[in-house]
């Protein structure tokens, strides 16, 4: 790697400062980190990887990329009700990642470490001749009785979703120039693209749903596919009201001008909203938790006995969607 | 990915069975794993990645590759005195990884999970158009007063190394056909190559050194470079006796026929032996710990005040080696 920093220089200059405030990271100078786990808490451990040209566009701003990488992992912690604790970072970088790229990447991590109170404790830095591969292993902590899982949905439960669906998938298509009639308002354009680039892990809401939601997960692959995971894990079915799916004002406007995009809002990925179920008598508590967390929560259907997802409202396009997979 | 299994099918068929015996893995069916940490223990967390054509040869047997991936991470746990607990696996695979490849890869993991008592608890599986990138985040547990670090070496301490150095670097060069006079004995050839492909994490020795060694790490990048890490972290120097560096009979024979390979035994990587320091009066206890662990430990020098690594014995080639870096 002529003309480039070696692994130790890269780590020392760009990554070690990210571990400075965490004694257990041992200054990234040992074979691993050594930390006392939060007492009385269960550890939640998740890992998500991102590949250049698969999960993000080539040339993506490294600071924003770093933040998204961290946030998609934080979203998994949120979906299990856990508070962020620590993470490791593995980067397989190619020649496109020069010092300026690394500095910006580290700055993005630093910003979101502060925003979400999570600490870098270790990692590995390797080279590849192919697309960049980035992965984070994030650890969180949760009281055992507040852990959220996918397998507790019961027939009759209300199905809820946080925030707004479809924004990110629409933003991605805007970035790729695939939308026939893009937004006339620059703020709508910017909002949708931002929702693709910088998801908001719903940590406060996830934590508040512990002991309240019967099942939860984050919507990373699209509502329909992800709801299917909850249904399979809980051995239940679901009926959703297509008309109730929450769309942002920017998404509504864009879809009005591009009706073919409607299904993207239901089946597109990268939303990182929370999808969860709760007993109907707890609707008030759910709304209160969402209010406290500063994010809307919208009831979009109910859990049914049996299996499969059916739809009411909307255009009947649901039959086509139900079989979708993002692969 | 036409004609190939989707992510969920891959996980379900090949990886979920690896998590079967671990309730906290939640059947790999949730957003993450949820485990109660071992009570009263400190967690040791490490991550190591391997890239096709960088860290292993293209076409490497997937079962052996899987085992090496796990073992290089286990070696980091060993170097900190920790007992294996759980790991996550992230794979960025290309079209070369078909079902047969995946089945063999999972079989290798399964074998070593059993051998080293560690459980798969989660991961991510993504696609890349470039070289395969594999990474493991391994977690171990250690009593706080038994944690091994790199920063406690004191002037006068004896420097020890487990096992034999240089075998792996010699094995790699044999595999690449770079040795002018390869071994005449097939068993020597097989032994050296095996040492490259399947390192032995010195977990029992690492655990036994807790409270006894003043500093420790694993030799992954070569003795000289890695000893430099201990020296820097401990603010000490080192003097090593080149003639004392333990070479296996196969390495001795090969070097005798290829004198240019001598320096590889001192500076080559991939050994995954333990390099550690201990007070000289504890030599007997170190020898006893090594005997109990079933691996030799050899004193190769002593820690000095000041900085830098000097050498006695050998050919004086040390001056050239001291400045080496593997990058």
C-alpha cells in the first residue's frame, strides 16, 4: 500500500481518538477490549454490514456513511429495547479511502457516538481490492424484563409503526435519478434523501416499549417482508390497513405525482422505523410512549390467528406485494 | 443473485444450526442476540477480519478457512487470558461461494465451536462483487484480576514465547511454491502448511498465565513487530537471544537447506503463539503452566529499561529486522 498509511497509523490517527473516553477500550492497544458488563442487565448484540454499491452509492460522503453504518446497528438495539453500550468496527477499505476519506469517516462516527452515547472499543482495519465492506458489531444493555422480541405477538394485538414509511426508498430513487417527476420543492427532495442517508434509530421509543409491546423489530427491508418475520416468529397472521400506513407530507406529494411509486412506500426498505405489536387496551400507553420519545406511532392493523398477511383499504395491490422479497 | 439462495435461506440452512444450542442467540430470528453476561467476569471483545487473496489464498478449503477465521479471534482471547463465550459472524461473499462452499464453511465452524466451546449468536450475510471479506467479533470472559494486557512488562522480566515460531510463514511460502528447496519429508511439508492453515489458539496457556504474566499478546504479525507493541505499551525495551527462539524440527530442517529463510522465522507472521513476560522468579510457575496446557514455553530474552529491541546470538541480522514492519 505505497503512499498510504499503514494499519497502525490509520488506527492511531483516526480511530484511537474515538475510544479515548472509554477505559475498557484499552486505547485500542491490546488484543481486545475488556469491559465490565452493565450489572443486572442483559446484553443485546447485533451486527450489520454495508457494502459499497450494494448498500450505499459509490462516492457517498464518508461522514454520512459512517453515521448510517452506526445507525442501522443502533436501530437493531432500539428494536430490542436496548440502550447503546459499545461497538466494534471492521473496515475493509480500497484505494478510494485516502486520509481525507478516513478523517471524514471518523468525524461522522464521532458525531454519532456523542449523539447516541455509544463508545468505540475495538475493531479491525484491512484492505480489499474490491468494493468497500464495513461492519459494526453493536452491543446494548436492557433489563431482562424489558427485552423486546419478535415472537410475542398475539391475535388481537394492534400493529403499530413509528414515524413514516417509504421516505428512504423514495429518497434512494431520487438520488439515482429514477423518479419521473421529482419534487418541485427543494425541501421535499432534501428531506427524502436525508431519510435514506441518515435513518433515525428509535432508541427512546424502543426503550419505552419494553414490557409494553408484545413483539417488535425495525423495518429495514420493507414493511411487508418485515411484518412477515414477526408473523412467522409469533405464529400469527396479520391484517393491515393500507390506507393507514403513515406517509410523510413529502412522500404523499411525490407519490401523488408518481402513482407507480405507491408500492415502494409499502415495500421499500431502509426506513429503520419500529414495527411493533401491543394489546389494544394499551393504545393510550403506546401513544404516550411515542409522545415522550418525540416520534409519532400509528396503528396500521391487527394481529390475526392463522398465518399470512392480508390487507384492507388501498388498491388491492397487496396480493402482489405479499410475496415480495428484497433478494 | 439469480440461482443462489437468498440471505434468509442461507442463514436458515447453514448458520442457524450453529446457534441451536444457545438460547440467547434467539435462533438468529431477532434483530440481535440477548445474553446474560457471565456473572462477576469481565468481558473481552475482539474482532479480526480476513480478506480473500490478502489473508488467505484464493481457493482455500472453506472448512479450514472457517476454522482459521475463528481461531485467529480465539487467539486474541487467549492473549488476554479469557475463556471463549460467544461470537458473531459477518460474511461478504461473492459468486464463488455456492451452497457446497457454504456447507463446508459451516461444518468448519461447527467443528471448532465444539472444540473451543464457543457459540454463534448472530451475524450478517451480505454480497460483494469483490474478494470475500469475513469477520468475526469474538467475546470471552475473564476474572478481572486474571486479565492479561500488553502494558505491564517490567525491566528484568523474562520474555517467553509459546510453541514454535516461523512455521506458519514457512508453510505459506511452501503453499505458494516460493521455497527453493522444499522439504524432502512429506510430513514436514504437511506440518508446516497445517501450521499456516490452522493455528492453535493457546487458550489454556493464556488462562493459566492470568495473574502470572506481566504482559501478553499473540504473535500474529511476527515476533519482532509484536514484541515492539509490548515494549511501547509497557514503556520498556527488550533484548532477545536469537539462538533461543524456538523452531520446530521441520522448520529447522527447512531453514538448514534454505538459509535465506532464517529471517522469516523471526519476522514472519501468522504464528498465533503467545508472547509474554513474567518475573524471572516465576520461571518455574510459567513452565508448570505451560506443561499443564500441553504446549512448550521458551524463554527468549529479557525486558530492559529504555526502549528498542536488541539482539544477542544469531548472525547480527537483527539490525535489519528491528526496523521491519509488515505493512
